[in-house]
C-alpha cells in the first residue's frame, strides 16, 4: 500500500516537514513515480498504529465526573475563603487593639499635660494675687503711717526696740520692722549694732524705708 506525502501526514498525524525529513534520512520506504513521491506502508504498520491509537485513547469524561470535580474544587475554595476571612478578622482585631492602645496613650499624655498646665496657671494666679494684695496692703499702710516714721525731734541715737515702743504699732508690725533691720544689718551702714542691740542714728540717716509698715 502506498500513500502520498499529504495522505501519510494526515493518517499518521505528522507535519509535512517531519515526513520530508524522514524521507531524506531514509527512515521510511518510499518510491518516486512521474516526479511524485509515494510512501510505502504495510498493513502491519497500519494495524499496529491503530492499536496504539486505541490503547492511548483518553477515557471519556462524563457529566458526573465533571460535577464531582467541581464539587471538590468548590469545597476546597470554600475552606480557603473561611481561613482567609478568619485571618483577616484577626488582623482587624489586632489593628483595632493597637489603635485603641495608642489612642489611650495619647489621651493620657494630653490629660497629664493639661493637669500640669492647670496647676501652673493656678500657681501663677495665686502668686499674682498675693503680690497685688501685698502691694496694696503695703501702700495703704505706708500711706496711713507715713507721718509716724519721720524722725522724732531732739532724738539722735536711739535703740530700735525702744523707738518701736514709742510708735502706735501692733505686735506683728513691730516684728516685721525688726526683721527688716536684721536682714539689712550686714550690708546697710545705717543699722548700728552694739552690745547685742540695734540702734538708729536719726542725725545721720533716714530710716523711712526700713520703718515702713
């Protein structure tokens, strides 16, 4: 039995280039008649090829097989989706916990700062109020007693304690003036210290600033 090159290609499912290559390499039997190439094929080779084709024939795929395959794939994908959703939920929860912790930390810091600022402002206000009140009291007392701190007539050197007794002063006022003299003793030449007592020399110095109350 002889076949043309095209028939051989279709029957054995080969490309024309492959068949021509086999002819050149003389791997198949062929003859040339009237300038046309024919390939010699025996019945045994045809039967053997049919048997091999039948043996290698793929099993038929039924609808039930396809459905079972889809069901398995669907079940696998569902499990994957459940796992991914669980991981996503966990990540979201972790992120929310981190954000809540960060928010609480920031609120705590700002709350602490606000409390500190509030305390500082309260201290400043108290200090300013105290200074205003002290200045007002000092001005009023100085104005009220301005005439009393002038140097007495015919009095030159006098002990501070005795001089304060001459003034119409309260006990706390006398203590305040005496403390002022003691504080100024080391660096004020007007304050005279003798035999453990403080003296004033009105003939030389003016004590109006130290005697103000």
